């Protein structure tokens, strides 16, 4: 356990000596973890629970972690300091977190890990808890990818090129036109399924996710539809947008009317064909005079290097004042402040689809399907398969400040963190989060 660093040298002793039986262990690693887990951490603390904040150290830079932790005013109680390739990170999280949990268990504590969504951290951290007989609370449980039935659509690319994007949107509104079974995004769909098996309380964002969980055999009384805690974080950031300096740094965005591009999924950035289709659509929009903001992430940078596009994209940014090429912003308030003025968001992110629904901004998802398909069925999101730049460009232009898409219902709830902790407290009144066979017999 020497690799793990603690907030204080006596941290484990201090926690062990507290009278609380349950240790609510909120676990974070990536920016979405921080955004969606900190509201629950605060809610637990407000209610007097013993809440501990753990960080994997997986995202350790100022842009990806440090700046946001400062913004939210929190400091992790311990850091696992994991590094390396995916398989190394998984094993390090299981081993190091398992050691921390082991010490708390020896002290007579019941540990309740809170893991988020479809991250590698969720998969590994839930595993670490389960090895000790502790089931997790899965925040954002049940997210499964659905893919439009392109054969049912029939005319495919010709429809978009013929200007029938509205017909495609209508097609996506109908649940019957979506199919299950995708393994994309990778490895996220693997992660969320694995996390579910070590979960005792499933906090599903929407009814569709409850449907998935029940179809997979998880107990109905442990599945709660609570919304998505990103709503709490977004509302908090909206109240602070006056503090944002984003428009001072990027004055071209101040008047709005821009598209925010985010291309970071492994399946998009690792495929030459997919990445070129998305990149070429972006370039075409820039050359047409559209304002474009490209947020470059780790996988984006790797794709630029692999395809030899680094100098080209930098030259594009120098030549065209309507093109902003930027690394990830460290503060969430800047993201939300900018997106309140965006005309559309073109993204392969999961969380951005949720945030755009909360903000009422049209979204175009740069994938073949989506694990937030409910947002497309609600009318505010379009699927743009990353195969043809013309198709992607046409769908972005259709969604650009589209009034019908802006008017889509907001589907991710309110006061979500409170509902999440209500659900956990309800379960704890009747037993433990980890439910063994003996407790089942008493039902």
C-alpha cells in the first residue's frame, strides 16, 4: 500500500476510530467522475454520513483533474496514484483500493463504494469492493448502447444528402427503430456491465435504463430511477457563470453561434476512416465560415499525430479566426458558460449529450449509436454515423440552432443527488447494500 498517499498520515486510524459503521466511499478519476460524484459527496456530508473521497490519480493534470477539484473546493482523502496502460491501471486500482478497503474492514467498518457510470474506475473499484463482500452504489447505472436500425431507415446516406435530416430525426424519435447489443463505446460498455454485477444499489438516470437492468435480471427493489447528477453540477455552474473568464480568453465565442466539437472515443480516434470523416466535416464547416470550437483531448492528439494532421490543424487555426483549437479547459464553469451560447454540440461524449439536454442545446452524437439514446428519442439529439463527412456536416447544419431540438423536454431530473442518497438510505434502513442469501430469505 506504499503507493497510496493519504490526506494525513493517520487518516486510516482517524476513520477507523469514528463511531459511524458505514463508510461511504466516493470514488473519482476522470472529469465526468468529478462533475457527477462531487454533488453526491456533498449531499452525504450535509446529512452527517461518514463520506470519504478517493481518487485513482488516473487523470492527474491540472486540465483534467486538479483545476476542477479546486473549483469545487474539495480535496481527496487518498490517492491511488495509478499509472500505465489500461490493464495496468485496472490491476492497480483493484490492488491498491482493495488494500485500503481491507484496512477499513479490519476496523469493523462496512464500506460502500460509490462508482460512476461506464469508466474503467467503476469496473475496477466495484471489483475491489466486491472482493471484500461490499457491494457498490452504481451512480448512472444501466446505461446501454442502442443503435438505430439503419436497414429500417433504408435510403441511408442518400436521405441526408437529399436534405431529409428531419426525416432521420423523426425516425430516431421512435423506440422501435433502435436495436440493442452494441459493444461500443469501447471499453465503456464492458465497464458498465461489469460494474453492475458488483452493485447493490443501481441509480438509473431514466426509465429506459431501468428497463435494461430489469431485463438483465437485477432485483427490482434495488433499481431506482433518480435522474442524472450532472444536472445538479450544471445548475450549480450556471449560477456561477459570471465568474467565468472564457470569453476573455476566446472573444470570438462571446457572440455564440458556434459548434463545439469533441472527438475522443477510442473507436473514433483509433480508426483512420472514422476520424477523417469527422475531421473533414469540421474542416468543411470552418471553410464555409461557420464558427467552430474544437476541444482536443488525449485520444484526439494521438489521432492527429498518427495521421500526420498536427501541422494542418494548427495552420487551420492560424488562418481562420472562426476556428478555435484548444486543449481541455480545467474549469467546469467555463464549459457551461460557453455552451449556453453554442448553436450546436457535435460530440462523441456521453456526458455532453446529457449536459446539452439540460441546457437545451441541440446535440449531434458522432457515433453509430448512443448510450444516451433517450436524448435522441426526446428529440434533442441526432446520431451522425462517422463514415462520411458530408453526412456529418449535413446533420450538424440541420441541428444548428434548431428550434424544435432546443425545445426537447429535459429528461434528467432535478435535485438528483438528494434522490440518490434517499435511495441509499432507504436500502440501509432494511439491511446492507450487499445482500446475501440469508437476507433474501427474510424478504
